[in-house]
């Protein structure tokens, strides 16, 4: 396995190839689709046919046999070219990883080939209105009814439900020995009776919409359960660590797009007979942003390296740090890019204003920056737990 500090020739080639594809579409395509409320199906389908969507999934199911490191490259380069496909975080990274690691042979056969080539998509449902960051308060309950499961509850901020074939829901089942509730994962096709969803109006300029979901005694067969009913958090965090790594890639792509736009503008925009990029008041803040983006990228690569090597514990710490660092770097980079362009930074022509809202995703989702600081304080520094 190559060092995360020096990318292999294969990863460099993947980065170039994905960048070439994404630039053929570009930010104008992506934002036009998003503002019209349309899906970016053309890009998704082409990326799937070229094998980019499933680079992390097993080869025996049509994937690339690589890892989260490669999938993060795909999302980062798409974002850098102005096409940050949010469902890459959800469908192949979270759902694909969980099914590949813990699914039954039939679940793998049924879902992984489609997730790999993009012909099928899966959303992920964990967040609840009354739970937020506290997954121990999840109230979506699965109870046995003969040989079936009955799933009831409510989810919120679930991405891309309208375009997904199914949702991988996090519910809770009762432990027969202790009576306590423990997390369990269920695949629920979108057309299952009792499964309803409604869009949440958002200010995000993105092609993927957010939904609240209602599950009213949704009857599921026994094989809807993914993995071991008693595995609990092990299976859940197999998907959450890739989610954090991929969210870092999402943020880094946005940051690089903004910096590229600002640097080109500062290099060519002339005021008082010299390009504005010659002035340290603009040059230094952009240089600082470039440093922060590169540092965040190194942490993301470390997290992906650890995860792909099977070190889940160390990957958890690094993935949280990467997600935090990338979110902060993206917010500062986009803000400085807008400032560099002045009034032009708020026009649709340059596409930076839309990124102002998008960068907040990396700070609040899938886990807030404050919860990451809590994690680092407790697990890295050994300080007393604050909650």
C-alpha cells in the first residue's frame, strides 16, 4: 500500500482522469441543474460507466477493488471542477462499504453491482429530529413480528431519497438478554408500504435535495437486516468513518474550486496598473488558505490510509480531524475568494456565492465541529467527558 504522503502513479492518473471528466461538465452545468431542481444524471451516469463511482467496492461485484482513498480522490476532483456530487458520500462510501463488509451474499449480489456502476443508488438514514448528534437517542425502532421486522420512526435531513432505490436506515432493536436498545441497520426499498418522505426547503444550491422520512410500521423481511443484529456500533461506524473522510473530500473540492477562481481573478484583474494579486493584502490570505487546504488534505489522506489498512480505531480519530480541518479550510477559502472578487464574488457568473452556503455543510454535517472537538478532547487528549 502506497504512503498517503506520496500518491502512486495510479492515484495520480485517477485524479487526472476524473478532473478531465468533471471539467467537461463544470460549475455552470452543476449550478444550472441545481437551480432548476434537476438531478445531475448525465455526470453521474458517465462517472459510473467509467468506474469512478465504485472504485472502493470489491471487484467481484463490479467495483474497482481499491479503497476510500481512491473514492475521496474522485469526490475531491469532481468538487474542484465545480461538480461536488454529495451522493458519492452516501451511496458507495457509506452504504456500499457497510454492505460489502457486513452484508449477506444475497445483499451483496443484489446491491453492490448497481452501486458500483451507478445504476442503483442508496440513501442513508440516521439523523432524527429529537436525536441530532446523540445517536443513543434514536427512536426508530425495529421489532420482530413473526419472521418479519416492523420498522417505525422518523428521520430528517436524509439526502437524495427521491433518487434512491432504497435507504439504509439506522434503527434500534431490543437486546433479548438486557432489554436495552442497540443499533441495527436495515435496507428499505423506497416503494415499501408505510415509507413516506417529504422535501425540506433548503437554501443550498445543490442537485441533491434533503428530506424528512416517516416510517409507519414498515414491514420488512428478515433479510432486510444488514449484518449481525448484535454487532451494534461496529457496523454503524464502518460507515460513519468513510462518511467523515468523504465529507472532508467534499469540502476540499469546494475549497480548491474557490481558490482556483480567486487566484485566476487576482492574477488577471488590474487596478492601479498592477494585478490585485500583487498586493499582500490579498496575496497573503490566499496563501494562508492554500496552506490550510493542503494540511487538511494530508489529514484526509492519513485517515483514508488508516481506514483502508483496517485500523478502525486510529481511522476514527483521523477521520474526525480531517473532517474538521477540511470544513474550516473550506469556509475560510470560500470567504476569502468572495472577498478577493469583491462584488463579482456575489454574482452567479463566478459561482462563489453559492459555495458560501455549501461550505457550512462541512461544519455542521454529518457531525458538528463542536462534537468533533468533544471527541478529540476526550479520546485524544484524555480530558473528562463533557456530555
